[in-house]
């Protein structure tokens, strides 16, 4: 739970509405990668949405 609590607020809010049970480590990895590229918050959240959609499509 501590790992989840250390996530940025915006990321925690995204996780709460995610369709899949994301681990804090997985979320943080995508978050840090996109932020390192200089992506905005909106771009970062869109990247998480795309990653989740790809996982859902693969699991069908």
C-alpha cells in the first residue's frame, strides 16, 4: 500500500478508474517513461490508457 501511496495524485486517480488491476510499479514505470520524454499530464494519462487498451485487446 505504501508504493501506491507514493504515486503522484493524478496517477492514483487514474488507477482508481482503470479497468485492470495495475500494480504501482507498472504504473510508475509508464509514468516515469512519459515524463522523462517531457510529455504533459494529458499525454501521460493517454499513454496509460493506450497501454491498458493494448493489454485488454491482447487478453481477448
